[in-house]
C-alpha cells in the first residue's frame, strides 16, 4: 500500500499552541531534479505577505546547504547555515523539536542545528511546506516525559490490534534502558531492554515474580544520541516490535494477550 501524500504547497493552521517538548515530524522524498524545499513556521497566516516567520528552514540542493532564518518586522534576519547531508531523490526524515529557548532540528535522527528563538514560541500559529518535495507523513505532538515514567492504559488496555508508539533518543552516555508492558497483577508481559554495553536488545517476561528465558537474537540497530521510533504492535499471538520503521522482532505471548 502506498504511503499517503500531502499536496504541495502545504498550508496548515495549528489547532493548539506549539509548546516546549513538542516535535514536528516530516517524512517524504525529493525528486532527482529537486532544487530546494522549505519548512516554515508562521505567525498570523501561512503566507509571506508580511507576517512574521519565527522559523524558516530552507533545504537547498543547489547550494548543498540548509539555511535557517527568521522574518520579522518586514525583514529577514541573518542566515545560519549547515551542510545538507541529503541528496536529490532520497527519502528524508526532518524533525523540529521546540524548547523554551531554542529549536532542535534533526535530519535522519541526528541533530544538525540548535536555533535560538528570535521570536517567542507562542507566536507560531501556522505551518507551511513549499518546493520540490513530496510529503508522506506529518505528525505533530509530544511533550516532556519524566524518566522513569509510568502510565496506565485507558479503556480496555493494550488489547490485540493496538499499537504503542514511543519517540525518544538514547543519551550519548547510555548503557541500557528498558520499557515494560505490565499486567494489572504486576506481571511483565514484555520487557524490552536495549543494552548498548552488550550490543543487544533483550526481550523477556516476568511471571509470578520469575524471569523467563531471554530472547536476544538480532543486532541492536539503535544509536546513542540518535532519535528512535519504537512501535510495539499487540497481535493475537505475539508482540511485533518495529524500530525506525523496520520490523525487528516478534515476541510470542507468554501470558494472556490483553494487557
């Protein structure tokens, strides 16, 4: 099945304020003859009729650069530039995360730029994409989550057919981290434990206070200091684990599949 695409030029009004901790995720592809495309955060309207543009990102294949700037009071500010690591015709993943004082911009999961706010984050009301590009995914959301983090699962819980998605980034000094899917009685239906010190991702379960046999087949594809997309799909007979869009492992249910 083909991925959905969005019409370019793309214009959108934000339903809610862009707040610290939130991330914009863009995935798409450029053509073999692409010259440039831009991602813009606007105030007032998604156009360039004179309203402020708190953040302008211009990916330029004709210059081999990515340009960052702000338009305010009818004038463009000073450009800030980084090398463009993407090539024409490639798929891309661009993410913009908001913080109190700056944006973090990631290309292919790696931070390429911290851009200090020249206008308040609260001024952003609209968003646009222009240029030689096709877009297959636009996702906006997230917040700051404390670690360790615990949360209940509402409704019927994590039942077969549902998917848990986690966006995050292992710290540069990370040795290990883990995610547990628990039953109400404290049993752990799935313990997912990436171990950089062992170059493995361990899967296990805890039943009646006893750990089962570890499963650790497969190379750990995660990198320290690089964004990760983790998806766990609960199917009738197993958890399907996907990392960065690729299927990584299947973990057969050792307990009743409703969590």
